[in-house]
């Protein structure tokens, strides 16, 4: 599944599973090789557990599954969107790919499960402190 925003400057690709290591990079290469896909300047590849329509989910995947030195890829002087105002020449652009997938088997044998508070716990906290009071209590503790 692929979602793009802006004028195709940013795209999110979601993969069902990884049949082999570095599959996300191959997905990026395949998308950039297409007629419209080459207009995507920043392409983020995520796993099936990420909602590609929720910016917070995407940011969470980037912040918890990406090491910038090894999970980002830059291609220079490639076909780009002809009206990109940041391009040095019309139709010529750079691309940045971000592999925001779980790195099994590239880096890990297993990956820790996501820790989410239960609805009961969240309701108990809200009931006891309320949203505003709980936030104020946390901020007071930081002083």
C-alpha cells in the first residue's frame, strides 16, 4: 500500500512482510523506478502494524525502528517532480528513503513487543487525576 502527501514529495509504503533482509530498500528502488513514484522525494517504508494514515504512527515507527546511519538512503541527481521548488534543475532531484521497519533479520533475531497500557489502567488514571490534573502533577514533579 502506498500513500503520498503534498505534491507527491512524501510517500509512505507499507509492506505486509519481509521475505528477505533489506527488502524495504528494494521496495524504495521499485517505487522510484515508476513514472509517478520518481516524484516522491522522501519515501518511508513501514510494517503492516503501522497506520499509514496516522502521522503519529509514522513518527513513532521512525523514532523506534530507525538508526539514521544505517536505515536512511540518499540518491542524488535522479528524476524528480518537475515543479519541485527546491530542485537545482527542473525535473532533477534527490531522494531520501527511510526504512522504518523492524530489522529482523538484518539486526535482530527477536524484537521486543510493544508496551501499551490497558484501557482499564488509562481509565483509572483519568478518573483519579483527570487529564489536566494528571498533566500538572507530572510537570510539578519535574521542577
